[in-house]
């Protein structure tokens, strides 16, 4: 099974940018639908963005649309989340997730079978 490891989190001020990376352990990653989820303190984990295995048309939650960009480099077995103009409400643990089933319900964490350990993003005001 593919293993995922996130990196790139940290503490930044509001308005700053961060790029998260998620490295997969093997090339089967290229056939996975990949997504980012976020869990804010005291809240449930929520969908942020997803991208199909060929890149296609990514999907975003309304809260990050126009501000975050998901992309992938299958040659490097890596998926990215570029986060611009960060706000304190973007604070949380960001998880990378993958699945080999279809695009259907790509926003539903229950459909993902592979998860990274998460990376903390903290945005100060």
C-alpha cells in the first residue's frame, strides 16, 4: 500500500503563503485520486481540495477556492497544496489522502483509504 508523508507546514502570519507537499512511497501513486483535508482545533476534519490522477479539473471547498491550488507531479510521486493569502481560520492539521476508487464523492474523507500523518499549519493574526 502507498504510504504518504506531508511536509511544508509551519507558523506564518496572516497574508503569507505556504506550499505543502505530500510524497508518496511508490509509483502507484500516479493512479490515485489525491486530496487534502484539514482539521482545525476542536473541529472535524474537512475537505480542502482534490485532484484526479491525470490532473484534470481540481476540486476545492468554497472556503479555499481562488486562494489555494492543488497540483501533482506524478514523475516525483508528489502532490502539492499552494496556499496563498492565509488567514487564521486556515489553521489546522493538514492531511494528505489518496484513493484508487473513482472521482465520485472525492470530498468525502470516508472514501479515502490512505492517509499521511499530517502537518501543522498555524496562521497568526
